[in-house]
C-alpha cells in the first residue's frame, strides 16, 4: 500500500530533550515536506526537500532540523524542544514540480512539550 | 507573498442543503488543491485544479477554479452528515517559489440533521 509512515503518533516530552520524528514513504516521491498544524493557523510549512541531500526552509523553520540522506526518509529533529513547539505535525510527500497532483500525508504526530 | 484565504471559516448547515466554500489567493497560481481532514485524522486529497475554468466533481462535492479572479469554490450539494470535516484549499505558484504550496486556514463544516 502506498503510504507515508510517521512515528511516533503521540509524544510527550520535556523542554530541552532532543527528539526525532521519523517519516518514511514508499512511493519513490522526490518531494517531501514537514508541516505543523495549529488551531486557527492552518498548516504551516517547516522544511521541505526536493530530493536527496536537497533541503530548504519553509515558513516556520526556527527550532527544527531535517535531513534527507535517503529518498524514502525525511526525519524532523527538534534539538531543544520548547513548549511553543507543541503542535500536530504532518509529513507529506509528492512527485516534484509540474508532475505533482497532490500530497500524500502521514497520519500525524501530536507532540506535547512540557 | 502568496496568501490564501478561505471563507467561511466555520459553517454549520442542515442536511439536504447546498452551500459553497470560497478560496481566494493573492498571486497567480499554477495549480490549486482541495483537501479534507476528519477530526483527529490526516489530510486526504480531494481535487487538483490545473487551469482556468477547471471543474472537478466527486459525489456531492464540486470544485472549480477561476484563475483570473484568483478564486476557487467548493460546492456542496444536498449535504449529508458524512461530509462533516475541515476542508482546506492549497495553492501552488511556481512564479513565487518553486515547489511551494501554501494552505488556507481551513473551513470547518458541520452538517446537522
């Protein structure tokens, strides 16, 4: 089944404790992206990647890191989480550029930083 | 800067009624998407609209695109409870930033008996 797999689904952590949210897709998509969803703010892009070793900042990159060492994986790293990073996070993948017909989204990761 | 607005943000409608959700965007668009999100769930792709005048229909939902007015509509016909969800439009403009997709704030739809 074609899918984007995120882990974990739920995570409660303490301020300052490094964490990684994993994202993997099995559709051979070039493009992958991370979004955060907050009430009243919709989805805001954190980082995106157009291919292996090619990443770029979205609209709200502060406090996050990403890497794209393999085409299928695009982990989101919070080096020192803070309470304002409490949010619902989605990983998404798609074909690139003019061939894109929409994103496939992961199931989401609900992160709480206390 | 590409901005995307939706209205209404909240919509409560009776079963059997028709209604339209509007999506306005600020710069020229190469393509426009509609997504659905059920409470506590992920987003599901509904439509992609690629050109001026494009119309797509699936069941009780019909989406259209007017690139000159920078407007897309999502029309709901004879609403049923199963359509209760949040609907997002998202706009992609390669003129402003390659591969950048901006989402609207979402319209939370509640269909009541």
